[in-house]
């Protein structure tokens, strides 16, 4: 905190936001005050009064209040103490340029009038509840709490103004110095840099300074740092561009995810159709099995019925045999006949079992053969899908050929498994023709690929030549920059020499006046001649700087246009290569 004898200025030379004695008539930026006829704060609360005392006491000590301040001073102060504290709190930070005891016309004014005016300008909420009589008797016991609250409010205002330019409290980029900002932070960065430079140089100019080395060095440092950031950003963008180009080349060389997804979708659709066919096959097999089971159940029922009839017939025969009273010889003969018939029946049953087993083996072989044939058909259909003749339309000259095999596993005979399809004739000949066409097309694609590679090689050579041209132009630009710097140094040296000559001329003029004004007319003419030369040299310097700036801008524009042209050429070539 500076001593009270030194007037403080705002950060970056910013004037106070509080109106001073010279501009009290101007409108403040603060919102209109709320006119309160009565102070809503608890002025009779002893704890609150103690808090106000502590706040004012602490702030005055932190701000290096020049007079002694004690607890008694804030409990029962004199009118002089109150006026001293008020003046210090107002002029320390809020308005250091304020002139006390005078209005804007220089006329004397009382302290009470100044306080009333300041409180209204600061939009003190309860300014209307304070009268001149209270200000004259501020140390009175019933008036002092209100005056103490007013001093505490001024202390809070001072703290707020101290934090106005602190980044932790205020992050407005318009209040920061251009060297602490980036052009991306605010849209008018260049205007702000120019304004700060013009403001600082104008102050130096008012102090009779014609050269501004500190301001120029600061401006050069700002733009130098900005150039470094831009170059770094350009390098980062070039690296990112290289990475993206590498990724693009990898993506272009790798198969298309859409094509892979489309192929996978086609496979899944094909598998879906095959699963439907398999389900249909099992449904047919299920219906056949159910039919066989139904037939077998009917056969079993018929056999059971026949067995019951045979048992009934056997009972009838037994009753008849018992009623006939056969001899033992006849019974033996009948038994032997029965045994012979039983043996014959067993032989027929064994022969039937062998026939059933043979039929079962044949059915297994038939099933395996059907499965093998179905796998062959599956492989054939996959190959047809891969070359695009199923389900899509085949080549135009093979549109009459039906490549899709309508396979029916439930056919009664092998010839009926493929309905109306000439596999060995039309399909085989068509596949041989498609293979020949694919071979010819492959040869053509290889030839086209060789031609495209030659074109890409030529384009790469053009790109290399363009890059060499860009490097040459960049070298020329660096040379022009060096020449510009040399010219600028030379012009500054000439300006310095001119200034030295002007100072010498002034000294000569002073000596001439001291020697009875001898040769006044000659020196005056010499002085005017030097001033004319200085003006001409200054005008020539400004014109040269402007021409050099325009030439540098033109060269940079040509470089950017050349880079854009090369980039468009590369993109068109890549697009042409992709389309062909």
C-alpha cells in the first residue's frame, strides 16, 4: 500500500470510476439508487456496531492511515477525526484526484456539502437520511452509529475497487493488458494493442519526448510473442495434418467398413435364408416322421386287432378240437405240423428283420448323401454370391441362365431334387464363360492401375516442385524481412541524426541570442531548412514503411494462395484417383 502522500493511479493508468470535482455533473455508470428514508441496518445492536468498528479499523491500518487510530477513536471520535477518516477513505482509492473545499468552478465549499454530494454520486443507499446537521455533529452518541456505518460502507467500496483488476475477482479481458491476452480471448485484440500503444506514446509525447524506445520495445515484444504462438500453432496444425493424412492413407488402404458391413449383412441374409430352408426341411422331415408314426400306430392297432381275432379263433379251434375227440396220433401229427409252421414263421420273421435292417442302412446312407449334397449346394451358392450372380443379376449375356439351385431334399427321386435346372449343361458353360470374363477384366484393371500409378507419380513430382517454389518464396520473404529491418534501422539512425542536428540548431540559436542576436535570420533559415528536411525524411520513412508492409502482406498472400492451390491440386488428384 503506498503512503498517503503519494497519489495512487488505477492499474494500467485507468482513471477512477467515481466522478471527481471536475466532472460531478456527469452521469455515473452505477444503477439508480434506492431511496431509503430509514437505515435498515441494526444500528442499536452493540455486536453489529463492534463489527463495523473492527472493519473500519482494520481497513485503515491496512491502507496506512497517516493518523493514530484506536478503539476510542472509533467509539467517541471528534468531528475532526471523522472528517479525516472520510477524506482518507474517499481519496485513497476511489478518487485520488479529488480537490477538497472547492467545486468544479474553483469556488470554496463546505465539508458537509462535499460529503452530501459524494454520497449521492456514490449511490449511497441511505444518503437521503443523512443531513448536514448530522455531519456537523457526527461525534454525537445518537448520530455516530450511522456515520460509522457510512465509513464501513466506504471501506467496502475501497476493497471492491482494489479487487477490480484482480483476475481472481474480475475476469473481464477488456481490463487486462494486451501482453496478458491472446487474440482468441477478445475480438478487438489488435485495436486494444494499438490503443494501449497510442495512449502510452501520447503521454510520452506530452512530456516532450519524440522517441518511444520503451513503448516500441513492448509493442515488438507483444507481436514477437504473438508470432511465436502463431508459428507454434502452425507447426502443431502441420503435425496434426500429417497425422490425419497418415490416418487417411491407412483408411484408404484398408477395406471399407461399409463394404465389410454390407458383405456381412449379405452373409447374414444368406444364412437366414439357409436357416429358413433348414427349418423347412426339418418341418418336412417332421411331417414325414409323424406320417410314418401314424402308419405304424395304425399297423400296430391292426396287428393287435388281428391278434385278438387269432386268439378268439384259437379258442374256437381249441373248443372244436376238444369236441372232436381226436386220437393221440392225430394230435401228434397236428403238433408236428404246428412246429413246422412255427419254424417257417420264425424264418419269415428273421428275413423281415434283415430286410428292415437293410432298409435302415439304406436310409442312413441316403441321409448322409443328402447332407453331402446339401453342403455342396451351400458351397456353390456361397461362391455364386461372392461373384455376384446370386441373388443379384448376372452379366447380361447370362441372364437366361438360372444359377440359383432350387434344391428340394424331400423329393421322391434324385432327379426331382433340382427342378428344371440344367447343371451340367447351361450352368457349367455359363460359369466357364464368367471365369473367362473375370480373367480378362482383371488384366484390364491391372493395366489401368499401372496408368494411375504413373499419374500419381507425376502429381507427386509436381507437388515436390511446388514445395520447392514455396521454399524459394519463403527464402525471398526472409530476405525481404531482413532488408526491411535494415531499412528500418537506417531510417531510425537518420531520424536520430536529424534530431541531433535539431538540438544542435537549437543550441546555436540560443548562443546566437546570447551574442546580441547576431545572425538571427541565417539561423532561423537554417532551422526552417532542417525542420523541412526532418518533415520530408519523416514522410519518406512512413511511406517506405507502408510500402514495405504492403509488399510483405502481398508476398504472404501469394504464399497462402499457392499453398491453397497446391492443396486443391492434391485433393483433386486424390479424388480423381479414387473415382477411377
